[in-house]
């Protein structure tokens, strides 16, 4: 369980890959509703969204509990949360249009993004409804949001609200940070994990992952979804049976009081930064030529980088500024 101030954050449940659909109109800056009538998202539109996409949302069951998933291609690929799957090798999914559950294969999990990919035989689940993805970088606060899932062991359920925050950070199951997370006030409860967060055009903008509570396991209007662009990056790799390889610097940082930058609080022994001479107490001011004004900027500066690449890291130490070259490593399976 993750603690943030007096609010507990709970897991909400017990590049574009080939075949993954991106429904992205380059002329649109905001999500266009399915219905043309004006105003915010109303009951009619929620009904339209539900009717359009809900048959592609499935109940995921493992020995450890239950969650939600959704279909992303005609090959029978299903996306859910890594924490829903856990270490399970026996997973079944249930489609609402058939009584018998379908056995699913775990194609791969990525705890760093809390995403997992399941695969079912399309012959066991004909007429698969494939959900499409929106560009999560174009989501705006105030956009409509609909969550579809199987909360609290109930049958398929839809709840609606808005995107209430962007750029949030949550802790992944392996202790690393998931960035660019979407916050929503659409009610999300245990069992919704792995289900889609849908925009007003019926497109997936995120995968519901965690909720904030005030001392109980009920919804208090703060839910978190892994952004669709992260899903689009991770899922193709998991489909191919590959481990998701992320760049790794090997430091933890805190706020640098009285100066600009990120103070190094810990250096992983034998890690990339340690090998380059970075020390505890150094203040990182640039990474790969990008200014660092806060701890979050360190990881953001590595966006688009790959393990094995060399980056310059500028640090302040004892009043002097110097630059060291770091060969990026591969992020480990969990926080050291």
C-alpha cells in the first residue's frame, strides 16, 4: 500500500505496435463526443460510449483475485494490469457475450508500468471488439472520462467523470515511478484494475490502475490511469515476449534546497552513475543537455534514450560544476 499524506493509494483491484489501433484525428485538439448535441458528457453519450466499446472489456480472473482487461487486436491480445496478473500462470477471462470463461496465456508483464498482456485464442472468443487508442499527450483537464470494468466482483459497470489532473506520478508494483499518469474523478473501485479509461469518442486514454482513499477501500474521487501512450509503447514488446528495457542512471534524488537542480540522495553501488563518479550530495543540474530544476526532471531527461547510450551529466559539488559521462544501464526488475 502506498501512502501519500493522509490519503492511501491502493491498487484498484484484487511507438504503435502492429495490430494496435490508434484512432487519432490530427485536426482535432480535443476529444469530439459521439453525439453532436452540445454541453458536457451526458447520459445519452455515456450510453453511446458504453454500447460502442463495452463488449471489448473483459473480466480477468486469477488465483489471487479478479480485475479487468480489454481487447486491443483481432489476434486476441488483451491488456490488463501487471498487479492483476501477479505471478499467476493460470488466468481466465470472461466475455459478457458468452457464459463460459476462456483460458488466457500470459504473454508478458511489465511491473515498471503496471501493464500486462494476455492472449486468448480468437477461435474461443469470436467477434472480438477491439478498442482503439487516443493520444494521451493531447488529453486535457476537463475532458470527459468513462471507466468500464468489473468493480467489487460485480458485473460489467460504467462510471463517468472528467480528467481531473495530468502529469501525476504513482508508484509501480516494483517500486519505480510511473510518470505522466492521468487522474480522474470517474468512480473507480477494486476490481476496475486493468480496465480502460475512455474519452468522449470511445477511445482508450488510459488503463485504470490505482485509487486514492481516505482510510477505507472505497472511492473518494481520485483515480489514476496509466496513459495510453505508455500502453502503446509497452504492449508490442510484451506481445513479442520481450522484456521492456528502460534506461537506468542508478541514483535517487531529492529537492536541492537553496539551489537549482536535484540533490543526489543515493547512488546505487556498481550502477551507471557510481561508475561515472557521481556521489551522494552532488546536485545534478543537467542530464543529456537538458536542464534539471527538480528531481522529476532527471528521469524525464532520459525519455527516448536507450540502455547503452552515453549521456553527459552535469553536477555541482563543493561550489564547482563539472560534467561526467554516464553509460546508461538497464533498469532492474525492482528498486534496489
